[in-house]
């Protein structure tokens, strides 16, 4: 008895690769670090808007933008320095010195542009001094810039006798920097955005940026590849001095006078916190300007929210310190390094 012939199984066609969802594609494009920061920022805004009815008012949001500018500028350039594998603890003191110089030169010359250029010149000199101490003195960047923090602060106090200098509240340029607006955004915010865009372009789309990442990631390999590390160290620290000087000029514009200390006190911690919270690896070689911008906005929203809720402003320093510790701990956990003093 014959059995019916069985049809041969046709070879199955390879399954088409599954396309990632739109959400996953968006998250991949944004990046894990930026996605985390955006989620944190949105959650913080929602919480504060519930606790404070005035938080989402336009005037308050613009106030946050203006308030983060000076800290943000220093956090941006601190990101660049840290990616290089270094650190600059003196940025706040350089800003204070530049603030005093801009006001004093303006007072003596009557020209705001001359005062601003003098401040930028001082910033360049300070940055070059930092770089040369690190290179030719073979001093650790943290120790070198910590020493210069005290030096620049002392110089600012000596030349100003420890007092506010000059009055810039009647000059059109300083008034525009402090209170002006373009397309509805304060001038201070535009300065921050322009510097952020320039540094982002420098790091992501130029050979200089790629070399900075290479030096921070592995300076030995970078040296063997022919990169002049000393030149980059001096250049990056000089750029840090320029941005710190711009921050100092904005301090002068906002306060109407040169501030040797009060306007720049604590900015070093805020700058490092902004960079670290944005995911910039303190060992160098990894970081993003966009992530730092998001981190600075988070810090600004947190500070404004605490003030709006009537919380003692001294707690802001506690919050910044705690966030810095959390950011560094998370970096260490991601790196998989052995904990200090504990077996592997």
C-alpha cells in the first residue's frame, strides 16, 4: 500500500532584521547620558511646578537662564580642561581678577570695550601661567591651579584693596550685557549659548578636539602619535583663562562694579560639579559640552526651586557638594575600578 508523498519542506527565508523602535532610535541618537539628564530635568521641573505655582512663569524661567550663565561658562571650559586629563581650580579667581580689571580700566579710560579687552588679556596671561607651571614646573594640575587660585584672588584683593571697584551701571554696553535681550532671550543667555556652541564645534568637528580627547584618554599613545601635548596644555589653559575673563566681565555687568571675591566665590566647585554631573570623566578622555549644558540647567533649576520654596540658600552648597559626590561615585562604578582599601 503506497503512502502519500510528503512535500519537501521549503527552506525558510531568513527573518528580516527587526527595526529598532522610534523611541529607541531617538534615545540612541541622544545618548544614554543625555537621556538620563533630560529625564532628571523634566522630573525636577514637574516636581517644582507642583510645589511652586510661580515656577513656570516666563520671568522665572528667564531668571534661571540668566543666573546659570556665569557658572555655566566656567563649567563649559572646565569640561574641556577635564577632557584633556587635567583640572583648573583657579577659574573662579581668574573671573574675580578679570572683573576687577574690567571695572578699573573702564573707570580710568571711560571706554567699556577697552575694559573688556583688558580683562580678556588678563585671562589669557593667567591661563598661560597655569599651563607653563604645569609643563615646565612639572606640577600636578590640581596643585598648580590650587596655588594660583590663592594667587589670583590675592592679586585681585591687592589692586582693589579688597573693595568693589568702579561703576559700570551707566554704560550702554555693560547695561546691555546685564539686562539686554535678543529675540526674547537675555544677553547673558546668548553669551552662554555662543560659547557652548563654539566649544561643542571645537571638540566634535575639529582635529583639535579629537586630539584633546586622545590626550585625555591616553597621553602616551597621543605622544607616540605625534601630538604636541605641551602645546595643547598651554592652549587649553589659555582658553580657560579667556572664558573665565568673559565670566568676570559678566560679573561686572550684573553687579555694576568689579568684584574681587564676592562675585566669584565658590564658582570652582560649581564648575567642577556641572562638568562631572554632565558625565565628564574626571580621568579625562570623555565628556560632552551638550551634557554639561544640561547639567548646568539642572543645577540652575534646583537652585531656583530651593530659593522659591524659601529654603536656606546655604543648602545650595550642600546640594552641589552632594551632587558632585554622587556624580563621581557613579563614574567610578561605571569604570569598574576596585574600591579604595577593599579587595577586588
